[in-house]
C-alpha cells in the first residue's frame, strides 16, 4: 500500500503489530458546499479502525496544518455526531514511536518534547451512550 507520508506507514505497522484492523483513507466527508451544491471543502481522515468505529488523523509533518485539521475534525463531528475522530499530534505520535521502539528517544528531544511532557495517549474512546432523539425527531 502507498501512504502519503512515512508517519502513516509507521502508524500502520504499529496497528498491524497489535493486530488492529485498519483501513487507509476509506471515506471522504464533505464539510461544505458551494452555491451550486458542489463540494467546496472535504476531509479524508488517514485511518479508520472498524473495531473501535474510530477515524484517526495524523498531523506530524507541518504543524501549521494542525489548526486547519482540528477545524475540519470539529466540523466533521458537528455534521456527523455519530462519527468519532481523533487527531494524533506530532508529540503523541513521537511518543508512540519511542514507546514501541520504532524511533529512538532522541526523536522526542529533536521535536522539542521534554521527557516530562509525556502523557498517556487515549486513542480509543469510551463507548458513547445511545443518543436520544430530540423533540423534532420525536414528532416526525
């Protein structure tokens, strides 16, 4: 499989090692339309983990894109509240690589992450409670 970035390839290897089923960029979500109804903005998360019903977006290369990706992830959840998406930041990603021996700890230092900055990474959300239909849905 061809990945857009090495970080995605490494993340896929980590998922494979732990036998976590994944799909690479399986779905594009339209976030906005132009006046003619054509897609004007879209978001294609990097990974989908079917067992967790979770999309993962990795932002490790250009941190200037973090704000844009966060905005898209928030918009996705606004439009599709049934969708779970996590943005995996550079710090989180490097901690995973070091923890599982895919990169040396010097990678963290090179990225400006101090050892004390380490924190648990919660990739997998708790099951969400069933959504109750709103008043509009009940009267329909």
